[in-house]
């Protein structure tokens, strides 16, 4: 073999090694208790399932090859089509495995119910509003709001209430918690926490238009001091999230940078939930003819 | 005016303007994305012109019309379904490659397809693969094979069969027209509102989707009724239910699923049309609408649909594995029970498509457990197929290779299916590439491999010559590794949090996996090319590979007991069935290839243009609705209704084949059979194979 040919597997190996870094982005690199529990559940279910797929993966090639036509030493029983013990063997173990899985499933679906409050300190309340193509986070107790940046205190549970100002979206924090839909006129909930200070990613997983791929935001977990400092700095922001600012934000747009609001109109989330908050996106549509694809990706939105 | 029409033009053309044509858009704003769109439109138009010119030049219009388009023969309609599926498969697979290419090159870069086009690509890819590739393919196989397997001369309702095909073809035509006129929906194959409502998706895209899907779902419902009635009422004497070939059982279950699962889809697309056309509020954000109703109704169709797609392939595998293992099916009763169990359970799991909608843990857990329960009968089937090979004589023909690849690949898909059925795990990977990888892992081995295996298995029956096995094996060598390369990286990317349907990627760590997936997609499209090459080579060399006697694989069902291709009337005399694997036992007891005691006249349905008229009229009516060309919608809608009303009043819809003609054809074929040299299994993939199998006792003698 020429030495050049060795390079190909080497290159492939390097690519695979480089690619495994991708798993750091998701649930296999958990940054909070919920994601960690999901990962453990994943490993557990996978281990149980090895008993299901293992025999098939071994038997299929083995049987097919052993009983090939050209093998004259293999048995041939063309009329053999039923056997009671074998029937038991192919029906009972799968049923048993599903029963075992079902027990774990029942338990873990309840413990990992996104609506179930996390134990420990009182949760930080955050209200999330899904917009085209950004996320607004309102901190009702603190009276501040952000867009495209979720700041949370590390080590303290967070309780998120979600709704949508537009179409259905799916909220995911890959390293912190599972998905939950945000739908207009309805409130869904998500409980999660971060172990330690640090930045992770949040995103919308449900396609919602031309800016979908850019609908990502940073989740910043901070220690208590850092969070207090951030809160003070945000409260000092002169921007107010009122009806006009909300209307401007609700147009379809991709923001170049996250926004912060020092004050928020009270009950804004409730008004969005009640569908009583005037929204801007419907206006956008008047500008577009029958061909919707001519819609501009980024409209000039300035909430400041 | 380029963007709006007024006055007379508006009455005549509705919303149709110059800007609807991709060529005009590309002229006004030339960029790669528009040019690709134009190229696709040009392929459709040039392809249509080329086909038209070719048929005219060959002078084959009359032949096509009388022998194919207006035919009510289940075999011809079946073949037309498969041809339609092949054309649509080619388009949707090209789209898949474009999708994979875009994601591979758009890593912190714009790529070459803009978001609007990308969204149309994944929407058309999914819609076509489900409704206009998989559905026609399996319907075609069922159409061709089931009447032959149960010993019938046609379907229960031959005219409805034609109607079903032409409605599906009209839907497929709308999909193709959308490439050249206007644009398609960007809302994905499931078309979730409120995104597909007027408030968020103006334009004609969702309307194309609604009407194409509505036509297809109506067509599929008629197929379901037809196949179920055929199997219930048209079985040959002695063919009781527990003697049915397994393909008939899976076809029966599929058709029952079609009857019950298609109406929710038709209803939900029409309700969405009500929102879009009449200002109703079924699924809007405002006015009391609730999109959750859409999601529930869609998946009330959508989950049984998965089994509509997979069960016929299970039937094919049962036939293929049994035939190419030279052995009766292991666990026939188990397989029948498992098939029925899957069909029933498929209606109890739809909620697992939206575990993340915020319903309580009890509900999620119940549906999660119901979903895992389907794994039991499915696992039983896998073992039944393994034990069918056990103590058999396995021949590695391309169909068999696809079946073996299915057993392994599908099991891995089942593994990830159980993962997704566990609600907390679904929370993590829902709407990610993990999900995309999973359902491709079920549907490519679970439907496509099965359909291709069935096509290769029954092709010699339908056309009288074998398909080239070498090119068949090359196809396997492309499809199977191509699948693993294309989709296993997506599992990992999904676990890394990569969303599905994303036009751009912002994490360079995803790059190697996206490259691997692209490579896999290219390998799979090479697989499709090899299938076309195989067809070409086989037609070219057909003289050497004819199997006129009709039983090239020493197979077991009644369909192999007649000539290849079978006469129009299938059976000169309706067979009497005494056992499962009827033809196998007849061969064994020296009862095969015998002339009848006496022949009778056979009554067959006459050709009818009504199906074609109904399909064309419905297609044009829907085109009018899409572009708000009201006169067109009204005119052709009335024509369609008139066709439905007029047809039952037509007299003289049957014709009689005289007994002498039946006898002459049958005796000519029997003479061929008696003159043919029986082929041993070792040589069935050679020119020696004339479709007469060397009998079973010889094989036993060899062993003894």
C-alpha cells in the first residue's frame, strides 16, 4: 500500500475526533440537574435496549450466512414453521423488557415533568415570550426584561412561564433542560437550574420562518453576586418595555445584539397571554405580495 | 404590472402574475438561489415538453390512452403507481441532496440556498416522500400483487381504482407545477398552523400544499376501501383468512388504516383551507382558534400513516425472506397477530409526536408506554423473519440483501424509537436532527428498502424478464452504507442540540458530521441512479433474461402460478385453494401447470376515461383555487362532480373474453411451461432461468 493511502483513514479519524466535540453542546454535557437526569435516563434506557438489539444484530448475519445455499452442511427443514417454546422465547422477553422500561418511564416522566418545581430554594420567576425570531424574557419580580439573553442565578431553581406572540415555537436549553412548546394564548411551564456560573446556548427548535436558524440566545448563569450586579446594571437601563416597545419588537426581525430593559409595563406577559397586547407582525404582511419569500429577513427594529 | 393583477386580468388569472414564474424572478434578481429555482422549473417544463414530443414522435398517444391511462386493469394501474413513485422519488432525493449540501456548506456562511428556498426544499422533500413516493409505491405493489395472490381477476372496484390513481397523480402534478408556477409551502410536510395560516404565510405556498395533500388523501382513502373490499370479498374458493399470504394480511391492515386515518387528514387540510379562504378561525391564534386541534387531528392521521407506510414493506419482507430461504414462513400466526396488533396500536400513540406540548406527566407516560408496546409485535416479527431463514437455503439476491439490511437497520431505528418514546428523553431531542435521523431510520429500511425489494421480486412477474442482479447488488452497496453515513451523524448532531430544518449552522464542531451526512446522501442518490441503470440494462438484455413460465424464484403464492406477464384476466380458471402457500403445494403435488377441464367466458371491465377526466378536472379545480382563479375552480369542480354523477348511469361497461381465446392463450403458455427446462436454485440468477423452478423433491434428493 502506498503511504498516501494511509492518510485517508487518518484524516477520517481526525475528523471523528474533532466532531466528538459536538456532544459538548448538548445533553451529554449537562450543566444542570435536569439535563443530567435526562442524560442518566438516556444511558439507562440504552443499556436495557442492548438486550433487545444485541440478539438481532448477532443472529441476522449469523443465520443468513450459515444457512446460505452454498453451505451444503447446514440443515434444511422447509416445512418447519412453528415451535411453541420458540414462540414463548420471542414473545415473553420483549414483553418483560417493555414492562421494565415502562416502570422506569412512569417514574421518570413524573420526576422530570417540566411543570414539577425543583426542590431547594424558591425559584426565580421568568416569563418568556416567543417572537419571530427572538425571545423576550421578563423578570416580573425584578421588573426588568431582556431580549435574546437569559440571565439566571447559578444554583437556584428557575421557573419559566412561556407563551408565544406569534406561531408555535419550541424552547430548548440543550445543556440545561428539555423542550417545551410556547403557544399563543396559552401558558406552558419549565423548571430547571444551572449548577455553576457559565454561558450555555438556548434556541427555538420549531421552524417558524426565514429567521429561524438565527433564533438562538445566550443563557448566562451567574453566581449570586454577579446576578445582583447584573440586575442593578439592568435596572439602570433607561429603556422601558411598554406597549410601543413591544409593538416594535413583535415585528419579524433578527436582532443584531441582545437588548435589556430597565423597567417593564406591569402585566405585559398577561396581556400577551390574553392576546390583548397589540402586536406588530400582522402589519408586516401587508407589505408582502402573493410571494411571501420576498419578505426581508431583517427589518429595522429599534426598541430603544 | 408585475406584482398585482387588476380588472379583466384579475378575473381571468386571479393572483397569477409574471412574478409567479421563477424565470421572471431570477431575471429581476439573479442570485444562486433563484437560479436553482429557475433550473428546477426549467427541468419540469423541459421535461414535460420532451415527454410530449417523444410520445408524439413515437406516435404513442393512442397506445398510452387505450392501453394505460384509461385502463381499469389492476396490474396496469399498479405499474402506473410505481412509475409515478419513481419519478417523484428522483425529485425528492435530489432535494434531499440539496438540503444536505446547504447544511454542509452553510457553517458560519450563507451557503447557496436562501432561507425561503431551503424551507420549500424540506417541505416538498417531506410531502413528496410521504404522499407521492411512498404511498404510490406501496399502493402500486398492493394493486399489482394482491388480486393475483388471492386468486382474483381484478380489484373489487376497478373504476374506483382508476379514480384513486388519477387523484394521486393530480396531486403529484400540483407538486410539479409549483416548481414552475409560484412557490411551495415553507411549513414542513406536517403544515402546522398557525405558521401556515394567512397571518404568517401569505401567498400560494400553503395552498399548493393543502390541495395537493387533499387530492392525495382522497385518493388513498379510495385505495383503502378498494383493497379492503377486494381482500374481504374477492378471495378464491378455499382461500380463507389464515391461508392468505402475509403480503395480503399487511395490505389488509394497511387498507383498514387508510380508511380510518385518511379522513382526519382530509378534514384537517380542508379546515385549514377554511381558515385561509373563508376567514374562519379553526387554528388561528385569534378568534377562538386553537392550533392544538390541528396537531391532534394531523397526528391522528400521521401516526397510523407511519404504519400504512411500513406494513406493506413488512409483507414484502415476509414474501421475499420465505421465497429466498426456500422455506415456509416461520410463525405465520404470530406474524398475523403482530400485524393486527400493530394496526390497532397505531391509533393509540399519536400524542408521542408532541410530548412537549405541556400536557401532564400522566398523559405523556400513558402514551409513552403505548408507544413502546408497539415494539413488542414488531420485535416478534423481526424474530419470525430470522427463524424463517433458520434451517433454510438462503439465496442472496438483491431483494434478499435489502431484506437482511432492513432487519439490522430497522432494529437500530427501533432502539432510537424507544428512546424517543420515553418522554423525558424526547424533551431533549424532539425537533432535533435526532428525530430526523430516527424517522429516516424507520422509513428508509422500513418502507423504501421494502418497496425496492418488492419491485425487484415481482418485476419478472410483471414484465416477463428478470432485473439485472449485478446492478441490483451495486444498488444495495450504495443504499445501505449510504444510509448509515447519511443518518447516523444526525443522531449525534441531534444530541448536540442541532435543530431540524435549519438553513444555516453556527457551530464549526458540527462540520465533520455534516460532511459525512452529505457523503451519505450522495451515495444514496448514486443508489437511485444504479436502480435506473439496472432498469435500462435489464430492458436492453431482456431477450436473454425472459422468464415466461412465471416462477423464477421457486416461490409460493398464487401470483407465481400464472404466466409472466400474466394475461389480462390473471387466471384462466379461478384456482381452488387447499392450503397456505397454495402454489408451493400444487408444485409439490404435481398439480401445477395443468390445463383446465373446460374454459369459460371471462367478463372484464371496459376501459373508462372517467378516471382521467376526474383527475384532470380535480387538478385544474385545485389549481384555480390556489391562484384564486374562480371561474376555473368552478368550471372544473363542476366537471369533476358531473363525472362522478354520470359514470354510474353508463351502461355497457364490461366486455367478454370468449372462452376460446382464454383457452388458446392458456394452452400456449402451458406448452411453453412443458418445453421449459427447470432451473435449480443455484442457477436462478442466470439466463438458464425461464421461470420454471426445479421441483422440491429434487432438492431433497440432493441433501439425502
